[in-house]
C-alpha cells in the first residue's frame, strides 16, 4: 500500500512514522522544511519564515549579534510533560530525546513558585477527582458545559484560580464561556502533575529531525516539493499533482491547515455541508515574544515557567492569560554560553492577532508581567522580537467549534495534524492525530 502525506510538520511526520512502522510505503511531501509550525531556525531566517505561517512581526530590536542562538517560530513548550502524545510517540519509535521540565509559577502581586504547593494539591485534587468521577459517565454532556459555568458552580479559592488559568492555557482561548469543561478536564490532571511543561535539549527541531530520520531509515521518503493538487475522481482520492506531473497513491493524508485544504482539493468534489463546516473552523491566536538576556540577570528562574492572568482588559474573554519561560538557554544548547532566551506568549483571538493596535496593547501586558518577574529586565535585554500569530492551533477546541474527524467525505483522503479531533492541543494534538489515522486504517494495515 502506498501512502502520500502532504506536509512534514509534527502531524505529517508522526503519521508517516507510524505508517512506515506498519509496513506502508510512504512518501512525505514538504514545501518548506521539516517541522512545520514546530520548526527551529536561526534568528536571521526568522523574519522570512514566519510570513509563511500566518505570523507577523509586531516589534523588534535586533541590533546586536544573534550568532549562536536557535529559535522556534514562537513560544513552544510541550504540555502534559512526559505523559503527552509527543513523548509517547518518541518512545514507541525507540527515539531517545532528553527534555527539561518544570512546574508552573504564578506572576501575581508576588511570585508564587510553584502555584500549586503540596497542601493545595491535597485540597484541590479530591474536588477535581470528584468532579471527574461523578461526571465521567456523562462526558458528552460535560463537553457542552463551559468552564465559566463550572466556575460558577464549583469555583472557590485556589480551585477557582486554577479553573481560570489552566483551561485557557490548554486551549489558547481566553473566553471561558467558549471552553468546554469536558474537553479540558482530563488535560488539567496532567497539568497538576510533576512536570506539566517540557522542552527538548537542542531545541524543538530535535523532535522533528529525529522522527524524519526514523522515517528515512525505515524505508520512507521525504520529498521537498509543494503539492499543487489532490486528484479526486468520482468521490475517490487517486493521487497528487506536482506541477503537471501526476503521481498515484492508495491513500492521501493532508496535514495542511484544514481551512486551506480547498487550495489543493477541488471543493466541488465535496458535499457542500462539509465545505461550509470546514471553512468556518476557527484557529487560535497569540502574541509571542523572545528576549535574549544574560543568565546572571534571571535570578533562579533558569529552566522554570511562570503564568500570568491580566484581569479586566479589553480582549475577548475579559482576561488575558499568558506564560513566561526560561528553558531556551545555553544549558540546552540553544543559546551562546551564559545566555538565555526568555520566551513568552499572551493569548488573544485570531481577529485580535491581526490587529496591530491590539497587539501593541498585548505587548504592554507581556512587558508588564516580565517587569513584575524581573524588575528592570529591559535594561539588560540584548535583542527582542514580538510576533503575532493567528494560526497557532489549527482549530480551536471550543464549544462552538467542533474539530473534524480524520476521515473526510472522500474515499482514501484523510486529514491529520492539530486541526483534527484528537487528544490535547498543539503539538500533542498533531502527534495524536497519527494514532487516529492508524486506528481508522486498522482493517487495511498488515497483521
Ligand atoms: C508561534 C507558535 C507557537 C506555538 N506554541 C505551541 C506550544 O507552546 N505548544 C504546543 O503544543 N503547540 C504550540 N503551537 C502549535 C504547534 O506548533 C502546532 O500545533 C503543530 O506544530 C502543528 O503541526 P501540524 O503538523 O498539524 O501542522 P504544521 O506544522 O503546520 O505542518 C503542516 C506542513 O505542511 C506543509 N505544507 C503546507 N502546504 C503544503 C503543500 N501544498 N505541499 C507540501 N507541503 C505543504 C507546511 O510547510 C508545514 O510544514 C504553536 C504554534 C505557533 C505557530
């Protein structure tokens, strides 16, 4: 069986690796470079690359030498620690990558690290477990209940704060009335664990590079070409077109942002209902920033992460939640000796991300929280970049936006990546989509 995968982001790479493992002949096509939205680059390449990923620079100060730094497209941490889909896949493939993990601190009137002390967990966990177990049988019903409603019913003290923070961090959506309690509750348990957020040594690209090597070493192919068209005849996907050349495959899996699928597949071949549904799916947005600084200036924040909540601001959801992280530093091989990149992000809607005025307001919110965490930090920043992104997560995991399944109305055409309805969000969701593809194809896979 010959499969063609369009896109070598984490979704495409994960799917290719599992298909190869299951004996398929796999060709992966990538128009840019492997890693997709989870790629690393030198700061000099950054400006050109982000244009291709629905991002825009809002502010920058790049006057000094950027030599020796490696950056991603923007803030990147893997949620769910080592229990997340990404680490589980690496294990399954026998790939060994080291990660640095941390707990989460809170930037408030004072800095509280970690937010959840052992005594808080003892107090909160039984309540959360109770909510989970009493409602487990009614998980479908819970999916329709918003976190806002949940807070009204059960939110008191620190549990209220946790319910205000984590569902927003998990979904990259500020509006609590849109976040489904059912979808985020199980993920919450992971965030309460030992190392809720992790980052790989050698940068994010170490993940995509090692999966790509696995694919090639096991007979798969990666071809650096843009796919121009998916050939569909009588409701069946038959192959792809690159320029004028046609190539036939038994199975086609697209991982390009699902809202853009009709740029390569003729929408007249799909039922109108599906076309309208896909076109309306909403992604998520953020402002991400990098600040390079001397390690001596960050006190004991090295390798730690901190979250903040800015209340009663003029953004969708009324509050803005964000994170500041110190894992991108020389101890992980990402910055020159004794240097650290502070990576931060603040959540916003995709519409707000496209609005420069709103992004400057969000920049002020990030700066204010950096100042609370590291007084006078600005004096010591060597270079900085702020970029807005309006396609952070392919499809928002919200009550009013139901993510599509991996199969499409077209026979032999599947979709994978972070836009489909799999576990978790972002990189974990993209990787987990590969498991769903394998399950869907189980009858076709070799025994
Ligand atoms: C700034 C930013 C910050 C983020 N922060 C986090 C975070 O902290 N934690 C987290 O878990 N997630 C985060 N995410 C989300 C995460 O990066 C994505 O969910 C994940 O990388 C998506 O993987 P994917 O394979 O679904 O899609 P992509 O990575 O977008 O892969 C799709 C690939 O398809 C290729 N392609 C498109 N069209 C074609 C074509 N016609 N022919 C051939 N190739 C094509 C593209 O070049 C791309 O490589 C962030 C994303 C961004 C942009």
